C-alpha cells in the first residue's frame, strides 16, 4: 500500500535513517543468531550455522525492502517468498560437530 511504500522509501533513501536502519539490522542479526544458538545448543559467536542463518534472514529483509521500493510487490509478499526460499533450501536441523 502507499503508506508502506512511503516508509520503505524514507528508511532506504534518507542518509540519517539509512545509517540507523543498518545499525538496527546488525542488532537484529546478532539477536537472531543468539536465538538459533540457544535453540540448537551452540555458541552464537563461534557457530557458522547460527551466523549464516541470521545473516540470510536479515539479507532477505533488506532485499525485500529494496525490491518493494522498485515496485510491484509489497514487502510482505517478498518476505514470504524469501523466507520460503531460505526454509526450503538452507535451513533444517543443523549438523552437529
């Protein structure tokens, strides 16, 4: 919708908000890695699986905003597509070392 498009445009083009958005994404990435580490009994700071999944999830989020801004689809539509892709191809029960 128009309000969503306006928010995405502002967050992804205003230099001050863009810096804050990037900082928030990095914070979220750390928290997601910690979530998976707790669920999988791993160390978020040293486990590649936790880090890779968290980074992929944030990458999908950032990409969804950019794709939505380019037009045609809502952020939610692109998020759904991206997370479906990640879930079907990359995320399963992690290998234990």
